[in-house]
C-alpha cells in the first residue's frame, strides 16, 4: 500500500514539474532537437556503411592477391 501511495505522489510530482517547465512547448522543443539529431545520425550511419564496404573490398582484394601469389 505504501508503494502505491509513493507511486501516486511521484506521479503527481512529475506531472507538476512537466507543467512547470513548459509542458507541451518543452516536449515540442525536445522533439525538434531529437529530429535533428536523428537526421545527423542517419548521415553518419551511411558514411560508416560506405567506409566499411570500401575496407572490406580492399581487404578481399588483398587476400585474393596474396592467395594467387602464393599458389603460383
């Protein structure tokens, strides 16, 4: 029962803090920031994937080149 009462009090406290610090405006501002961050992360992921593919291709070429050199 005490856990329930503490949970209700914490919930009310969080609600009042939410309203006090701007409510919807704060959430909107936070959402815009997260959207921008998400776009930047997508660009970085694409760059990392391209670099990874380039490194793998170079590594495969080296392995193939070394493999053909040693078999001759």
